[in-house]
C-alpha cells in the first residue's frame, strides 16, 4: 500500500489521480491533499477518501473547510504544499498544481526522498537545474505524468544516454491546429478552450492552443532526460496516438502508443515500476484507426514554440521569465483582458527586456518570477 500526497486534488490531473486511487484500493490510499479555493469540489473528495491532512491556499478556505469537518487537520498558505510533501507517512507525492507555485513543494519532496510523480511541468521550466541537481543528490528519480514524457521515459528504459540521437515529441496541434495566422486575430476564449483530443485544465488548454505547452514540454524533456535542445524535435501528429518517441543511433525509433487517456501515465508514475490494469474498452484499436499522420512543426506559425527553444538555449533565468510571463498572459486572456495573439506579444516583450542571470539560486528564481509577473501586468496599464 502506498500513501499518496496529492497536490492539486481538485484539478483535471488531480481528479484523474483520484480515479486511479479509487480503482486500486489495495495499492493506494490518499493520505494528504492540497487545493486552492475550490471548496465545492474538495468536500466530496474529503468525504470519500478521508485524507488525514489537507492544505488550502488561504485562511478563508481553511475556515470554510473546518465548518464542515471540524476535526480535520487543515493548513492554510503556500507552505501547506511543502508540509504535505514531506510528511513521514507519505510514500508518493503527486504534484498536479498549476504553475510555478509548485516549485518549492517539488524540491521539498525530493529532499525527503519521496517518490515524485510530476505533472507540474512549470516546476522544471522555471528551475530545472535546481530540481535535477537535487534529485541527483538525493538519488530520487522523477516520474513524469505528462503523457509525452511518460512515453519518452518508457521508450528510454535501460538504454545508454550516448545511444540516443533524438527525442521526438509529438504535438496534437491544439484547438487552432487548422487555422492560419490571420484567422487567429479574432479567435475567442470559447474557441481556444475546445481541445480536439484531451480534456484538461483551462491554462494548459490555452497553452496547447498557443503551442506554448509544447514549448514548456521541450524544456521539461531537456531537464528530465538530460538531452540538449538540438536533439529535441517536435512532430505534429493530430491523432495523439503516439505519445512521443526516441530515435537511437542505429535508426531504431521506439515509441509508446495508446488512446488519449491521462490515467495511463498517472498510474504508471504511481505504480512504477509495476503496471496496473485498465479496462479493455479503452484499448488502442489500430485497425479502427487505420492511419496515423505526421507533419512538420512550423515555428513561424507557432512563435511560442520558438520562444521556448530560445529561452531554453539561453538558459539561466530566461526560462523563469518565459514561464512567469506566460502564466500571467494566459490568466489575462482567460479573464478577457487581452486577445489571443497578445499572449505571445507579452511573453516576447518580457523576454526581450530581461537580462539573463546564469545559474540562479532559488531566491533569484523566486525574485525573477515575481518581478516578471508585476512587469507583464504593468504592460497592460
Ligand atoms: P487545473 O487548473 O485543472 O488544476 C490545478 C489544481 O491546482 C487545482 O486543484 C487547483 O486548486 C490547484 N492549485 C492552484 N493553485 C494552488 C495553490 N496556490 N495552492 C494549492 N493548490 C493550488 O490544472 P491541470 O490539472 O490541468 O494541470 C495541473 C498541472 O499538470 C499543470 O502543470 C499542467 O501543465 C500539468 N498537466 C496537465 C495535463 C492535463 O491533462 N490536465 C496533462 C499534462 C500535464 P483549485 O481548484 O482550488 O483552484
Ligand atoms: Mg503533455
């Protein structure tokens, strides 16, 4: 039995992680959970899974929770994410919060030598070098939940690093795959929120439409698998059946395939190194699919992908700026304050204005993250 601490329990990945726990009561138990403010979604989770410890983002949410569950142990504030990541009784920390707010919890979980299932890709984009150094120091293997990285992880199993020629990340193309640059000028929020293949949280759905999600994933792959940016390619693959691939020096390409179902990478990361059953109804039926399509990714058409490569190659604090500017720009788009194409403009502007600091420590990263958010907001005044 593994005790799980789930950060972001009320979100898209959080709820699917709970499905995996529900389906495997002999293997997993929810020991602790964190969420932001969504009390309505949290209450039934607490009732069903009876966690011993709950972290919420603010005091008001803590009081609302205690009104319903007076004897529950509830911690308020961002440090709650850290507290529930180092609890001695916890075996696996699933980090599924949205945004760089998850960084310190990931670092603490590694220090405490927990098994870390990482969905929170912003953690690696904002401070990949700190996370990977810590993981190495404490002998902790990070288990990716992101479907592409889970596919790469599985395709790399046991192979020598110097036998790899390329990582081939697949991209579905997001909501606006078939639109031209001109068409994008007046797309609406509702259009952007309709992803063709996956149902996900609002921020990552917008990231998929701008292609920033793939950019963040390129940086995530660079850190997780220690591969230079020149050896990471993105391939457009609209069916989302091949979740990603690794090409080796003998021209062999190894891939992981499946129907688009986030429970597969989630339960792989939870149960690692074992595999668990899933219903046969969700099997991949290759005969029914018939054909798979691949095409080249156009970085002119999707400038956010180009910006992510630029930031990654520049290194240091530039990826912190990319991530923070993107988080704010997407929030502004989601709240109707800017248009779709202004997202990329704001990020580019923040990057152009930034003087990179190389090998930043945690304090510097947090400072640059904060300053970038303030600066991007000031562009709108
Ligand atoms: P959601 O927006 O659906 O959920 C985010 C979760 O984080 C919610 O539970 C939210 O709580 C919680 N949260 C936000 N801020 C805080 C905070 N300050 N303290 C505590 N909890 C907080 O996001 P997703 O599930 O879509 O994505 C989560 C992460 O997983 C992201 O990094 C994303 O890129 C990654 N990912 C997601 C995939 C998907 O299919 N959804 C696929 C691959 C990766 P509340 O509800 O109360 O606001
Ligand atoms: Mg992904």
